[in-house]
C-alpha cells in the first residue's frame, strides 16, 4: 500500500515549496495538482475560451492531453506533448486555474489521474481539496496557511524575478480574489479536512517552514508505525 501525504491550503501558502522539499527528503514523488489546473486554464486562454464559463471550457477537454513526467526528481507538466512547466506560472494562468477548477467536468477529467498516481506511488500531493476529496484516505493531511499579506509578499518576490514591473498591490488583490473563488465555489471548496494538522507559517523564513513541515510528517509517520 502506498503512503500518501496531502498538503492543502490557499494560494501563496508555500504548499508547492513545502511539499517538494518534504517529498525529496522522504524519497517520495511530488505531485503539484495546481499545475494540472493551471495547464487547463492556460489551454482555455490559448483557445480563446473564457475560463470562468463551464460551457466554453468543457468541450476543450475532448482530445486534451495533460501529463506529469518526472525528470531528475522534478515534476514537468505536458500539455498535448508540450512542456508548459514554466509557462503556467504567470498570474493569468493562476487566475484561469482558479476559474476552471470550479467546473465539475474539469475536476472529473483530472480526478482519475491524481488518484492513479497516488495509488501507484508513495507521494506528497498538494492542492486545495486533496485531503477532503482527492485523497481522503491519505495517512497524513496538513492544511498550510499564512496571512494574506505574508502570502502575497512571497508571491510578489517570486514574480518580481521574472517581471520587474509587477506591483505588490496587484498581487495581493489577485490572491484575495483567488481565495474567494476557491473557498466559495460549490464544488470541492477550499477548507481543511477535519483530521488535518493546521500549520500557520506567517513570518517564518523558508528554512524554518520546510523544517516545521518535514518534522511534522516524520513524527506522524513514526506515530503511525510507517
């Protein structure tokens, strides 16, 4: 039986960084489910479809191929064979991901892929509904968060390296809009699983955040006799 660790939380909470570091330390694979939704959001934008409109996005799924590949321990995302791992990290793709993730057909399209990866591998999977919907049977569930301003600062510093014109105020506004979309959608809204461990990393430097998460995971695995 594979070991599954679910890390959920809002945008900019550091889920990907924490999950990737934990997976590397444990020798598990890392699954960034947000990248899958970003990929479909990107495809909708490229196709000229409004990501927020289910009727416009659903027909695009037919014949669409989204794959995860692993090279040197790094996850790469392929859209119809094209590596879009870097392209999906724009604010536009981020917002489109939040919009398409509210659509039932999109979630169903990706659900089997995520479940299959988890069934076949020891993995750390991050997202917004991993512990509640995708992997409710995960042995360890963590809900990671921080204040709006702290999360926006992290995202701002990340984006600033690629675009020196980005403004903190815009990043904060986008983050709050995405939080609202994710937590109020009717289908699989963002919320902690009842049995999740809640971790607030507000003010934590990266090294401390990673150490905190990996320590919790190791303690929980030890407690479970795994």
